[in-house]
C-alpha cells in the first residue's frame, strides 16, 4: 500500500492542501550553479504564489515533471544537473509509457 497517497487523499477530502511558494532572489556574486550553497538569510524573498490541492489525480502515471519548463520571466540557475534533467526525464517517461 502507498501510505503517502492514502494520507494525501484523506487530507484533501477534509480540506484543500495549500502551499505558499516563496522565491529567494540572488545578489551579485551568489553562486547559482550549486544547489547546496546557502545564501544569507538577508536575501530578498518574494511571495510567488499559492498552490492549492483539491484532489488527487487518478491518471498520474501520464504526468511529467520537467523543472526546465519555466514561466516567462523565470530563468533557470546555472546548475549543470538541473540543465541535464530534461533529457534524463524524457528517457524515463518514454520507458514508463512503453510498459
């Protein structure tokens, strides 16, 4: 059994699950190619939006996550691993859909 799926389903039946997304903005000189680097807490943070989950998708096997599909005005970091992910995810999803 998938206890995490069960828990999410139970929670969302009671009320929507909400998240607030904040972006921390880099200053000149902040490393943008190392996801493990911590920037100082003083860096500006802006509220980017609110995500509200109201149901669990039943056909989630066909969903694809690609961190490089970005909204206009949002740029990816210089992280080489981030830039390599779409190719790896494409191979993974192709194999998943073939089975």
